[in-house]
C-alpha cells in the first residue's frame, strides 16, 4: 500500500498509540524507518492486555505489521516480547514462516522493558540520543493494540471506538475487558465483578507510571489498566504525598548512595540523567551547576528510582517531574547537545526483575491471568474526550441533539497540525458538546 494512502486511512480511523502519550500513528509512518518494532513487552506489573490481544489476533496483527513494513520500505520487523509469555510466543511461531521479514526478539522479565528507548537497544543494539526520536535511528515502534487497530482499519475501515483495559486489584475477579471509549473508570472497574472495598481508589495506567483518577473519568485511547486499591495502599499514599514534603525529606536523609542513578535505565544507556545529583542540588537549593536541573528533561518518568531503587523511600521521579514541568512553563528547553557517556558496562546487572518489583510495590497479591473478554461491553453513556493524543485536540463536528451511530466522526483532526480524529463509540443522542469533550447517551 502507498505510504500516503496508509497515513490517510490511519488518520481517518483516529488511530493513536494505545498507551503512553498517544502519539498519532499516521505521524509515525516514515520512509526513513529501516526497522519496525512491535512492542509486546507489557511493561508494567499486572498488565496483560497486549500479550492476550496478540495471542488471540496473531494473524491479523502480523498481516498489519507486514503491511506497515512494506509501506515504509523497512528491511525488517521485530516483535519484542518477554520470553515468559510462552502461549503468545508459541502462537506467533505458528505463523512466522509466512513472514520472512519478521523476527521474534525474546526479552527478559525486567522493568521497564517496554520503554521504547530501552526496547530499541535490546532489539537492535541502537541507542536513541537523549531527547531524540526513534526514527533518527531508523526505527519506529508500535504497541500491540495499536497494530491491532491498524489491522481493523485496513480490513474494513473500522475506526478506534473501543479500548482493551485490564482491571485488577480489590475486585472479585481480574479481567481484561473491551469497552467503548468514554466509558467511566468506575463502570469499567465493576466489569471485574464486585469491588471488595468500600472506598476504592482507581489507580489508572499501571502501578509504576499510573495516576489516581476519579470514578467518573472516562476511558481514553491510552487507558491500559485500572488497579483498584484501598486508600491506605503504599502506592496511593506515595502518589498523594505533597512534593514539598518530599523535598524536605530528601534534604534530611538523602545519603547520596547513587542507587537511583546506578539503576536508572536511561542512565545505563548513556543518557545524562543522574537523579542523585539532582536530589543533592534540589534539596540544598544549590544552583551553581544547572546541569542536574536541565538534565531532568531526559528522565523517562519510569519511577524505578523512587519505587524500587531508593533505600530511603525518597521520591526522585516526582521531584524531577515537578522541576521539569516548572522549566517548561518558563519556556526553558532541553539542552540541544547533551553529553552522552555510552552504554554502561554493568548494564545487564542493573536491571530490575519484574517479580521483585511487584513485591516491593505491594501488588504481588493482585497478580492474576486477568483473561481477555473480547466482546464489546454495552454501556448507556460515554464521555469522549477530544484530546486523547499528543498534539492539538480534535474539533467537535456534532451538536447537542444530533443522533449518531457508532463509528461516526464526532471530532475532526485539525489541519496543518499534529492532531487526530475522534469517533462515536456507541449509538445514541449527543447530550453535551464542549471544547474538550462530547457526551453521548445510548
């Protein structure tokens, strides 16, 4: 398929990265790509949707992956998947003889293997420069559900109206469900059966990089998991901690052991991010050397430093994020020519085993298969955000009172901008339209 045609079809289908920041997929398609990577690392503990989707829809996803590879004229496609996902690996091996340009790369069970910079190095040996894009190294990365959405768009023009979400935690039975986009977090959580606690906290997006959201918040194209937790769980308490308190704790007890830096995945690849130096400078308000502050731009926010590495239970990731956001608000940009130190010799010895990480997070008891229920759940009302992706929000093209069908366009991408298309996820009547969302009642 012609590359421009493929881009247009994916843009019309509203496909964005099904996780992370939601980068519009059409904008990732680039003829400079020599390698296409399918990310099935299932980065965080407790998430299961990617390996399950890939197992159930292996042939469709492989077909789409091959189409993307041919369209950008890439030499190869690589499926990065943890070796422990044996059922999915075996299912892929049943089909791979039909795709000579696609190979498997089995990954170790460590975190954060799904970080695209880490994954690219593991699968190709290439290091993406600090602040750079994978395409500079001739690589484009897509996760499994994104590729599945591509396959549906190519097969019959199906737009993105549904999302796979893993629901685990204090629920009757963990499950991975397929829900209309715009379904509330609370309604989605209850699809895993009764909630076992009276005042649940919805931790959305995984235990390492997720955030607390209210029950009426909507599922978007990037919602991968809902972890139902009690209010006194350590993850909830850490997330709700006042950053100013974290800074005071750092000033009093940070011993500069460097564990946060030694185990930092980006630092191990030579990126100039050294959390221990940042903690020293920030806690002492030492601005004689600005590099520890400017280098915060190169932090991936994986959370390993504060949720695994630090023996004192300090919060480097949270404080780094606060400073980074402050710099951006004041129009300070990342250094253009950062110093790269090269891949650390002991990198392989500094990886965080996922099983040990889950234990340290206090979520081991929630580990379960969370089997995939691939039927689309029925809901009566959805709140569809017009910004579910990096870039400019879509522009609403419906008005209150309009009757829409599932798949109808409710938000158009903005011309001459990085944007995306948004579609109705259920049949119904438009109840509300604002600059940020469209509500539909079935």
